[in-house]
């Protein structure tokens, strides 16, 4: 779709499209931001997201108030607060969304690593490199201390090969099952011998120290290796170069991007037996990957400008991270990182996605698997609590917009609220129920202090109900 | 380099005190330190910021290790002594949520700022809670994020009112006397001031955190001088957190984001950097290591022990005029590091 065809649509459609882009390429946007972006245009917004000019969250500001999170203790969920702050405060939404994307693929967990700040260092690397060369990203990943420990490459020696990293690099991080042999796994692992982490003092008297990558030449297997039909004295970077040249890698990355940004695919282990939903789309993205020399930004540009992306509205179930971050950004963040952010950072975990602590190296199963009776309750309650708090600045902005329209009847009120928290499109039965509820106390009026107070409370209640509608769980 | 000679000064590393401890002999994120006065002159009061750890409880019950530790640092390692600890996490009277600064007046009373509750709490020298005051806002006498605090020779309080970008001068009862600075980046203006110091003439020094400098004001609030500028290089500052002045007029700045202390002469000339020199484990840290044979083994494996010596995001420092020494709160390393400023030092012969 070109910018002309987007511009030619009526305003509502354009807002809908922009809201779709911002939900997928970011964590949603409030009405003010959507209108600003619509004025700028769709293609220009895509370019701005790909080459962001805004600021990242101010990490030092966060640590000035929460010094304990610089190298957080083991306590469950707490160390993810640092990232939650980034997610809430960044002005570069796609960059941060890509951090989440890579974290879901290169899933590394606190359950084993037990060093929150090393996981934070890993997601910081995703932020720095997440839209650049996939090849360079894999090299950085292979040298990332948290990953080295997570997949035991520190136990991968010339004298005794540990295949954990080598196997997952091929199976879960690049090509997928069925595209290599067991011999390739072994040879790949040999090439990464000697890629380890430096030894640091223990944590128990002066708190934790930072890990760093260390290449131990004396522990590296310098012998000849044969990998995917190539033979040579390969080191780790050579292996990654060969991996990137494989068509399977391009398709694997393309399918992951499609699953994350366009529509839910089955879990990765099923990919070798279940074809993609939209093979043409995968082929388009894979071609962009190869043509651009593995440049993720180039693939994303093709994706966001494609019809298959723009038409895929409300076809994905929001991940818990999207629910939590999207809601917090919508209702308006506290200026300061206040006490209690540790608890906030655990909310996605209660919904089934404990950030920085995926259930395994395979990451989370997405799509409908996010939803069960427990997680659904948590999702609804969290969003309802936030949207129902009319003191929050983002909710206040919604109320101000409603006020500006004067007295509102039930249908207008429901329509406006659905627009302002989304837009969210509901089925007619749901819409009918919402209108019925809104009609209970007559027209919404703002002419006296008393009516404003009552109307504010009613808007809060209605927003809570909207948080509970099925369509709100989709993005 | 444990003895540092620069521009006629000699800074000689003394010892470190502390270890990671949520209570008792040690600290947890020490963010502020002040020396006692009178009969408590050998003691230091250390603010432990603690850390959030407990989810699913009310917001005022989430943190661990928050307290004020009264400790005698001693003159050499092994002499340190825990005297007492007081206050804890909470918003009841006598409790603290985000304790940020500490100062002691001539009567030995201990004043603690709380940058979340926007109040100042007062304790006696033994840690018994006496009173508190403070209200939230930007009006005269109100606070928004009070952090650094210092007390002048007449027992007036100077409190960095961080988010209001000013320093408020009050009586020891909290009655507003004057205001220094306002938001901006020009000389005399402030951006998120944090730690404070006073010299022997009652000039006030302000760590102008987000302007990456220290500003000096006269007792009457007149802007006098500026120290440092933003950066990571020689003499530069990255979000300085605090400042101290010794009786010679030398100015010490906690260069928080650069993990070091910057030393300037009274004329703002840069003298040297102190980056942390705790080569020997503190007495209490040794006790921790000794209980764990694997910790002993691991320390022997470490190629680069230097990481243990260095300062990590130090948030505060104070000059102990009684013993002519600088005491630095090494926030991320759960200890204080102490440097003696030697008066009489004869270097050995060059030909040694």
C-alpha cells in the first residue's frame, strides 16, 4: 500500500490504520499521538519508527532513585523493573518492541542465570543492535555473558564439547529443525570452544560483579571442521557467516517476524511440519532479509508497508507484556520511578509472561496460549484497575476529550470511549451491552461540579467494562 | 596506587568498612553519610537505601535493608564498630521510604531527608525518633524530593529540594529562612540538585546533578563559583551526586555516573581523581568470605581483582575534619572507603 492510498481513506480509517501500526510496532498510542502521527503520514511514521529520533528511557534517572536495581538480588521479578522502566518511558517504541521480539526468540532466563543485571545487559544489546545486521546480532549473542552461561558455552572446551549453545543456535536461533545434521551441531559447537566468560569475585560480601566475554585461545579447537558442507578451520564467526547464507535462516527470521508483527503462527517446534499461514508473505520478508544482507530494519520496512501487515488488524492476541506496557503508557506514567515498581514488573508474569524469565530456551508459546481462565482474569483486572483510576493523567486526557464534546448520550459515550482506548471494534452484542450499561444513569453531563464528578466516575466504570471485552485482548 | 600525590596533596588510602548486609554489620546501598558531633564525633551515620524485594504487599512494605547505621569507622581496618541502627522502611513517624540525605547538628541531632515522603525526620544521636516535618509542593517551605542536607555553623539547615530545583535554608525546626537557586543551566541556576556541603565560612556547595557541575554560593545565597563540567574525561563530571569541602578549601565531588571522586582546589582547579583503592577486603567482608570455602577459592581464581577495589556509583562523601580524612559511600559495593589526607608525608628517595 502506498502513502497515497492511505491518505485517500477517510480520517477514521486512517486513525484505525495508525493505531494498528502503533499497537504492533510499539505499545499503542493515545489519541493525541495518533492524530499527530496521522498528520505526519503512514510512511513517514514507519520511517520514524525505524530510525527513531526520540530519547530512550533515562536509565541513570531510574538508578538514582532505585540504586538497588543496578545489580538486583535474586528475588523473583524484581530485576525486570529496570526493563519495565525502559518499556514505559522510551520515545522509540519500535526499538523497544524489537527488544521484546529478540527476548522472545533468544529467550534467556533468570531461573538459571541468577544475575538480573546480566539479563539487562543482554536486552540492552538487543536495543543497540536489534534493527541492524542479524549477523552482527548473532555474533554479539554468542559473546553475551548471560547467553554463554544460559547455554553452557562456558563448559564447551576443546577437550570436551558441550553442544548446548551450538544446538540452540541452529535449532531455535537461526534455521530450525530439519535443516542441519547432528554432525553439524557437533562441528558448530567445536567452533565455539574457548568462547567463555571471565571469572569474577563472588557476590556475597560486596554484591555482584559484572561478567564479561573472554576468548580463551588455548581452549579453542583449532582443528578442521565441516559445517553445512563447508570445510575449514572455522571459528565461531565463520559459523555464523555460513548460517546467515542459508535460505532456511532467512525463512526462519521471516516467520518469526510474521508471527510477532502480523499474525499468530504455531509454536516454533511445529514449524518443520506446519507450513506458514501466508507463505507469500514469508517469501517476501525472506527475500528482503537476503537482499539487504541480513538487515532487520530493511525487512521491517517491507513488513510495515505491506498489505498483509496493514490488513491484519485485531488478528493477534496481545502478549502479557503488550497488555501491561500498553496500559501503563495509555494511562500515563508517573514522572518518577516510585516505590512499588518491583511489584508492577511482576504483573506480566502473573499473566503468563515473566519478563527475563521465560519457561525455557524456547521462549513462550504465544497466540491463544496466552489465554487461560487465570491469566484472562489477571489481564482484565490489571487493565480495569488502571483504566478505572480516573486520577491517572492518561485517563484524565480521555475524560477531557469527552468533556469537550459536551453532554453525551449512551451510544455516543460508548463509541467515544471505544475510540479513545483503541480504537477498539466490538461485536454488536457487546456494543449493545455496553450501551445498555451506559444508559442506566441517563445522559453524561459536565455542567456542574457534581455532574462532572458523577460523569467522571461513570467514565471510569465504562472504561473498566471495555477492558473486559473480548476484543480488547487483541491487537 | 594507594598513596596518591597530586599538586602538593597526599591522599593515602586507609581502609574500607562494610559488607553487604540487610541488617547489622554492613550496609545495603549506602547513599549518604555524615559524621557525628560532640561525643559522637568518632561515629558516622550511614543511610541505607535498601532495595525492593517483596512483591504483592502494600507499597510501603516492599523494601529490605532500609535503615540508618551508626558506625565507628575506626582508624585502621579491624577497629570498626557497629554502634546501633535505627529507623526502617515505612511511612509511619520515624520510618523512611526513600531516605536520601543525613546531617548532624552541633547538638548531635541527626536529620534525615526522605525524598519520597517529602519530609525531614529528626533523631537523637542514639537514633531515638524525635519529630518530623515537611509538606509536598512547590510553594515556599514545601518540598518535592528533598535529598541532600547540610548544616552550617549556626545550625541552620540547607536542604536540596530536588524537583523544585532549589536549595531551601531553614531553622532546625523547619522554619524557612531563604531559598537558593532556581531551575536553569546558567551560573547560579540548578537542575535537580542533590548533595550539599558547607565550608568553614558557611559557603554552600551544591551538587548540580543534571547540570554536571558543583556550584558554590555564599552564606547569603550569592552565586560564587562553579566546579567541573559534563563528561567522562579529566576534571569532568557525570551527574555528580554530592560534594564535600575540607578545612584547606579543597572540594571533593562524588562523580556518580563516572564511578569516581573528583578533587578540585578552592580555585576550582582540578587536582586528581580517586577511583577506589580497597585492595584489602574490609574486616567484615573477610568474615563473610571466611565462612564460605568456595568464596575463598573463587577469589583466588579471579584474573582481575581490581573490580573489587573500585568505587561503583558512589552517592555521597563527607570530610571528617577530626581525622583529616575523606569518607566515601561506595553505594553499589555496600561499604565506605576512607582516604586519609596526610599533612606530613616524606616520599622515599627516587633512587630507592
